[in-house]
């Protein structure tokens, strides 16, 4: 079987927080560092407060942006009243990707035990843009990036990955 070539993707990195700034955002910076280390491009980076409409507006803008293939958020996925990232995303979802959240919590269980049930990490396809909601914790971000997202953002990863599906999702190639 022929080896696939690496294809860099364009990613929007969004931090949702009332207490962080871009200067002290360790989790968002970790996402940026890991993406760039692996050869991907950070097309957009922003921080928005924990307000449902502000989060939804930023997500909508990036979902509609032709230069953003993936969006990765950090923060706002817990269970407190201020955690609104999943609610902000909900009306924008075209297809949920339930396996992402399930796998994240399963992997997280090895590190934090039953506390993992407090995470509402999730993945979805919104039109032709993938969106992944990660927790605000740096250890949770590292786990999701290294164990799930970076492999799925690598076109060489087999037997399949998110990057190889982009042309079909965008309607650039017919399904077989």
C-alpha cells in the first residue's frame, strides 16, 4: 500500500474563559504549539468570554471562513452555569461526532478516574468544518491533542483520518 503524504490543515484555536488572556492562556498555547510542531497552520486564534452568544458568533464566523478546516476550543465544557461552549455550538452542528467525547472520557478515566464524567468534551461537523471542544485544563488538552486529534489530523494516519474525508465533506469528490 502506498504511503500517503502529509497535508497540513488550517486550524482556528479558540479559548473560552472569563479569567484568562491570550498572554497567560496555557491550554490554548499548547494547542498552537502542538499543531505547529506537527506542521499544521494556525489560521485564527482568539479568546472569548464565557457568553453563549459570543462563543457562537466566533464559531459561526470561523465555520464560514474558507481558510479554516478545523476549530479546536479549550474551556467552557464543564458543568457549572458559566460553562456554555457545548450550548453555543449545538445549533451549528450538522453532524455530531459522538466517538470523540466518548474516547476522550475513556482515555481521561485512566488519568483522573470518575472525575472524567464532568467533562462535556465533544466533536462535531459544522457544514464542512470540524469542531472539537476540549476542556480548559492543560492536561486534558494534551491528552485530547496527543491521543486523538493529532493522529486524526495526520493524513498519513490509517486506516482513516479526518483529513482524508475533507474533499468528500466539501463535495469536491463524489463518495464511491
